[in-house]
């Protein structure tokens, strides 16, 4: 056809209609694609709130109540004191407070020997003051995690008082009671004599503080088990009544409105009842005395299968309550990895709690792990133990361990806080870490309060005393007690450096440990840290680095810290950054300013203890 004929042909109604149909179809398709893209963007924006729960997005802050704030001048922290410092915690960016035990207690182990699980010890305040504190916290959007102590009670708890009276009353089987071992017919400790009315303990099991885990009771004429102090008898979780009692205690505090629980010493709550007359074998560790807990392999007393079942029942109580209350009840288990704890056991704890505490950094960091390569190994191994689809967590210190600033040196506190806050998972900060508080290494024996130190006497008390990491919070440089108390005689002595390491002073210094901590907490709220991937850079002796990457179009972040003893220039690698330019968003040290534009592979030179976080984009 000629051009004229084609034009004439194209004007026929059929072809005109076909063209309009194609035209309309094209634009409908185009607008459908645009609408779909917009919908995906909107859904993605909503995704973080829908996919992550509160305990995954927030920073947990551990308050040791005796040492946080004293409101009445008796030298001991209390609930009113905690209430008075909530604004400070909000300013830090904290979302959840975990508080050590405040239950009624003789305080032989400072609250971990509970004489009444459903009342507040007068030293901390009253139930009304607790309810007031919790109400204020919830008004401020803060959540409270209580310390739950299921393994043992105080020997002054009414259950134990009744249990030791008789072998056949209502409470007779609430604790682990076993008959003596006859020294004349069985092998016994050399200190045991057949002439002793109590014979020998049932076996050689040891307590965590030191010495036999068995205590003879003259009234009942039996031994009772105490994994910790003799004043902390172990509850018998083979007794369904005990299980029910502890479940009711959880419900009591849930009814009060608490948001979750940290479950204390759960690895010990079950023993193998078939082996009460069996000794545990020696560990054969060098330089360990026979009364030291580490002297034995705890094959009959630690992380037994029944333990997981009891924890599953606790978790079920929380789940059922949460379903009714339409909120998630958080739980975290205190579980230390030992040579007797396999990966499978740790994995099981993820099935009966939101997470077990990860103590790899607590146990690993220190003078012997002060290089980028060592920290790389700790982080990589720790993440490898988290089951698929579960959530990791990080802890630098707590009331049982030395402070991280003392282990690594105060210069490195901000770098350690960056590890805690920017790696994937939930971080838990021990009070005072945000200002770099140090262990008080000069507490005398007469000033010592921790039974684990006192049991060793004046020559060795410092080997195991936990008091150095428990000294009062250093709020300011005022006398007599750094803003913690008006009383010059605090329950533990103030650290002598409180005039140079305190909150008030660091608030005024831009590059302080405290202000760096605040900046890191704020940065952690970014999607790249909440949901992003982690890529670890190849470490060196001095440098540890990693990036957090969410997706193209969202900012990525490179975190570099000098954890060694010499200055070093960071050498960028393509496995971490695909772009060699970025902007400094957090720093600790003098080399950079916030907002500096830098070339990643040329300009990140860091002195020991220095830290920089650079925002960059993939293209």
C-alpha cells in the first residue's frame, strides 16, 4: 500500500478504536505500577513497627537499686530514688529498666535471698511506692523488667521455716531434703567422722560461693541443698506445689503491671533426683582448690532437661497472660555458657524465653582480649550461636562482674558502648557504664558486704568480692556522696574518682563518654541498626570495624574503633563499604567533628580508644 492508502485505512473505526484501547491500556498499566510502588513504600515504612517488638527496639538499663539513688538519707538506694531519676534515663534514650530484687529479704545476698516474694523490702520502700514508680514509668513510656528468683528462697521464708519443722507437713517437700551419708559404710570427706551425729553430706556437691552444697538441719535431722549460701535453700521443683507457687508469684507481679522478668540462676533449678547419693566427678582443672565450685563437673546439677520444661511452663504463664492483656510479656534467662553447657542447651533457652543473656563480651573482653582480631572472634562466635530467626543480645557488665572500663581501661569505654549498642540485637547497659564508672578496687575487708568476698577472709576477699562493681552511682562532684545520698556513710563507699567521673560533669563536655553514649543510643533507632545486615570487616591488632546495611536507598553505617594500643589508619575493604565517602555522625576522640565529610579509605586514622561512625550510601 501507498502512504496515502495506509493513512486512509488507519482512519477506519476499527483501527481508531484499537489505537485508543492500546493508549488507555498503556496508561492504566503505568499508573498501576506507580500505585504499586507507592503502596510498597508505605508498607515498608510501617514494617519496623509491625515486625519488631518493644524489647527488640529498646535499650535495657540495669538498675541496682541499692546503688542508684538514695531518697531518705540512709545511705541505701530506694524506689523513690529511682523515681526521681526517670527523666535522666529518658534523656539517655532508655526504654526499659531491669531492676534487681526489691522483695522482702534478710539481705544475706542483697535481695537474692527472698523471704516474701510478694512484698517490698522496707529498705527500698513500700508497695505503694512501687506502684507509684511503675505508674510514672508507664506514663513516660518506660517499661519495667523485674528480677525473678526461682531457684532458692531465704531460710527465713515461711515455707522453709515450716519445712524444717517436720518431714510430713504441708511444706515438708518444698525444699530438697536428703538423709545423711553414713561415714562408717561409705566414702566420705576426710573432715567427716563417724562420731558426728549428722554423718556425712549425701554427696560431694559444691555450692557456687564455695564449700559443700549441703547444710545439716538439727531439727529435721536431714541435710538440705543450697546451691548458693546456706541461707538460700534450693526449692524443690519436682514438687508440683512449688511450681504452682512460683507461677502464682509471676501472676501477682503481672497483675501489678510489670512488663517482663529476668529469671535468675535458672541453670540450677533442677537436680537429678536419682543421684542424690552420687558424687560429681572432678573437673581436673589446674590450680583449683577442692572447695571451689569449679573443682567438679556438675553433671547432676546444672542445665538438666527438666530445667527447660519448668522454664517452658513459666513462659506459658506469661504468654497466656500477655494474650489476655494484649501485650507481650518479656523474659530473659540468666544462663552462663560453661564447659558443661553445649550449644543445644543454649538454643533450647530461646524456646522458653525471648532470649538467654549473652555473656560472651563479659567473659571475653579484658587484657587478654584487647585486639580487633580477638573481638572479631567473640562477636562472630556469639552470633553463630543464635538460632535461625531468633534475636541476639549483648551485655558488657552486671552486678556479678567487674566493670568494663576497669577490664579494658577507661579510654575504651565509648568504643565498648558502640559494640553494645550498634551490633544487631538488644543491648543491656549496667548503670554507670554510660559515664565510664570503674571498679572500686580499694574497698577494705571491713567495708566489704558481699558474702562471696567475706567467706574468703581478709587475705583473699578481693578475689571474689563483687562489691567493687556495685558502688553508688556518681551523679555529681558534690560532697558527701556525689549526689547519690546526703549521708556520708553509704552502704558501700563512693569511688574516690567521683569528682572527675560523674554525670553532671560529662553533660557539659561534648566529647564525653556520656554524650557519646546518648548519640549511639539515638543512632541505634535508625532502620539500618534495627533491621539491617551486619558485615564484619577484616580486623587488625588495633582496629575492629563493621557496617550495618538495610537496603539500597537507605543510609548505611561504618563503625570503626581502635581497641588496641597503637594508632592506625583504617584500610577500607569492599566487603564493608562500596563507597569511599561518608559523613561522620558519631565520634569519640579529637580527630573528627560531627558532619565532617571524609574519604573512608584515606582519612580514618584512630588513636587507641577512639571511635567513629560514618554514614554512607550504596549506589
